[in-house]
C-alpha cells in the first residue's frame, strides 16, 4: 500500500516511527509537509505537492497540529473528496480539536466529562466559577495541545485577570472545575480502531499541574479497569476517530473524559508501555478499503 503521512514535523519521533513501521510491514510511506500541499478545484479535485502532481495513496494518516488546523483540515477534506480513505477524517479531527465541541458531543452521548462553562462577559465569570465549586479553576483555550493554553487560576482575581487578557487577545476561554483528585496526574489511553491498545499514567513534576509528557511528566504503564477502558473506547467512537489519545481524570465519583487528541504522540506511550504502537496504527491503516475512484492528479 502507498500510505500518505501528513505532518509538518518529518523528523519528529511519531512521524519517523510511523514511517519505519509502514516500511517494516511492506508499505510505501510518503511523508508530506501539510503546508506544502496545493489544493485545486475546478473541473476536478486536484492536489499538488511542491508544485508536482501529488502521489496517489491507498490510505492517509493526517497528523494535524493546532497551529495549522484550518489549512490542515482543508487538505484532509481535499483528499477525502478525491476518494482517499483517512484513518481520522476531517470532521472527526475538527470535533476533537475544538475542546468545547468535543465536550458537547461527549456529554450528549452520556459520557462523564468535567463540569465546564463557556462565557464571554466578564460579569458572568464570578457566578460561573462559584457554580463550578469556586477557585481554583482550570482555564483553557478552545484549541491547544501538550498543555499549551491550559492555566490554573488559584483565585477569582487571577481568573478574572487571565480571562480579560485572553479576551483582549481575541481568545475564547473555557472555565473548568478543578478535579483535586487528579492534580498533576491523568491517564492517557491510546485507542486504535475502536479498541484500547495501550495506556499509561502520567504524573507531573513537582512544580507543574499539567501532566503532559512535553512538560516533563513521568509516565508508567497502566492496566485500565473495565469502566476506564469502556470510556476511552466510547470517546473515540463518539468523535469518529480511528486513532485517538483519550485523556482520563480520576474524579471522586469515577473517571472523567478530559480531552481527546486526534494526533497523539507516540514516544511517551511506546516508552511507557513497551508496545509497538506505530505498527498497530499502520495495521489499522491496512484495514481501510480504498475507494473505487482513484485520486485525480492535478496536471
């Protein structure tokens, strides 16, 4: 199979491992810098890469970071329109990337999520925080990964000042109840093809409340209990993701789905679990049946 890997970081651990796994399983991986893909419409759907006709792919694995969400999603839609199966489709990526939209979908499906509010007016902030149990609260930008745009506000004054500054910067902010039971730690469940493949517990370093590996958190393998496994698998299903990193918090009344990542990193989970996650992702790509209409190349 010819497999397309969309990534702006060809040298990153995740992209390199996916390409290595594809080659070891007998496939031809093509790493495309998402921002160098040219999208054309007119008499037909056309795709070019660095000015040349784009190769035809049997399946596509998009790794779209938040900094290029708009262009990246447009590129994925173009491949979809051309009949290329995507392990994570454009709508699924868009839903998971927007934190509020993801929580809305998960909540509507009856899945437990942290209590969260979205407010625009400053006078709404204090009563909202009080309804969430008072400070501290978590403030989140609508988009962001690796802990970027996640702030712990220890007081009402700090929350008001932070939200005001973010609003002035034209940033939308979510206000979320702080789950004391999970301070500085969470669970990352890696779901592939609707089934849990591996999981790890992440614990932040002493001076950090965010448990992201990129922020120095330590990770160790974890066997999920049936409820945690069910929530992780169901979250990926609700958002329509063939590959997902599902982050769970341990609340006083049971696990909560905190976030779902459509481009989860592989280094932390492979190191912690000792499992070949990249190969499992490629095998899931193998299961995608190519559409009968091949990609129309731009001429």
